């Protein structure tokens, strides 16, 4: 699954998310690049976010719960509640419903989220399960971190690494294709274990506590598109040294076999964040103590672009391409022939 281009969203989606009347309780509504809505409820802010999972089949309920909860955590707030929309292809797939719900409940317990409702059903118009999770949380007077707060002079930290989620999905859903490309059973097993690293809740809260100015989890479009969204919303330029991004040999092996760019591959389990330079060292120390892979990979500067430095070459991007993602390209090449 991929996103629509930014221009399509501007024409077909965002004009219809603006209420005809002003609602003073809406602090932040639908905004490109900002993954949470902020609504005033009583004397507190309610954060909410919805995310679907379609491309993965194995462990889809577990993954959906973590991915939606990540977006709340990237605002510096611990996720608390969730609702689940679950559709399967036929009414005979009720054992699959049970499996997906059990996986979602397992993930919810891991991050201390309570499932409070949702909807389950079946539709002959789909060939794979569809799971969408709405995650919610009260701010409880904590500072909310947005995508739009990066400032010139900030340092850029990336956690986790590039291509984590996409590689794990390839290992489980593209096993036959991978074997044809020369990958071994041991490599599939190693790559599949990357799925266990999808949650960024704890590291996001650590980074927020150390003064993050902006933070975004790495989903569709990978590190490149995530960085572009920070650049666009913050009206700054980001300079990233790709060779300094935390790297996994198994991801590089899959990238070589399937011919994808890890910097453009979906990677839940990773964060791109910016913070004042005086906070960088303490933040990295705290992340290391928590067992999180992280590195200082670049700087925020004046401008409106992304510059990627890799193996002595520089690549500059100025346009959003949220419809592009390497996992979506893999589905097109290997599954939709």
C-alpha cells in the first residue's frame, strides 16, 4: 500500500477536513506531515491518530497496534487507548480474526495500551486482511512535540536504522521470491526478527524528555520522505550523512538481493528527530543505556531541502513524494505481475 501524492491530497482530501464552522476545541486538525490530531477535552489535550496495515499479513494485528501507537509516542506522549477496525475477505476467516485480535492484544499489553472498541467484519472486495488502529492519549500537561519544530542549528538523530520494517515484511511475505534471489533460510530468520523492533514508544519518550524540537517515526517513504516532511513543515533544510545512519547488515543484504534503497524503505522502529546541539550527547547516552541504536547523522540548516551525503556523493531533494515507497514497489514487482 502507498500514499496518494501530496497534490492529490491537497485537491481531494484536505479541502473537506476544514469544518464550515469554527470549533475552538480543535487545536490541530488534519495537517500534512503531522500524524496526530490535538483536541481540547475539558482541561486537557487528547491526541489521536489512525493508521492502516495492508501490506503485511503475518503478525498484522501486532504490527498495526505498534505502528499507530508509535505516532502518539512521537509527540512525546505515552499512548493509552486504541480502537481497531478489522476486515477479512470472507466470513469463513473468523479464525484469522481471532489470531489478529490476539496479536493486537499482545502488542497492547507490551506498551500498556487498552483496547476500548472498534469494528470487525468481512468483505469480498479484499484479498488480504485490513487492520486500522486508532490510538489515543491524554497529554496530561506534557509538552507535545510536533513535526514542525526543527530549527537551523539543531542536530539530527536517527534511531533504529533504515529499512527495518520493510525488510522484516519481505522476510515473511516474500520468502519464495527471496529464495529465488539467493537469500538463505538463516537470512530469512534473521530478517524476520527485525519485526520485534518496530515499537519506538520508549525511545520517543526519552528523546522528548531531552528537548526534541521535532520528531517523526519512519514509515512509508523511509528516512528520506520522513526527513522531507520535517523539512517542509519546519521550513528548514536537513543535511543527512547516510553512511552514519545506524545500519544492519541483514537489511543491506536484503537491499542487495531485492534491489531497493534502504533510505526509501518503510522502517517503523526508527525515528528521525531534531534537538538542540547541547542536548545531543546526553540524549545519545540515554538511548544507549536503554538499548536503542542511535546516531547523530547531520544538521538542520537554512533552506527547504534534504541533502543526503552517501559514499562521497550528494543527493538533494526538494519535493515531497509520499506516494513512493520501496515496499510498495516490491509488491508491484513481485506480487502483482
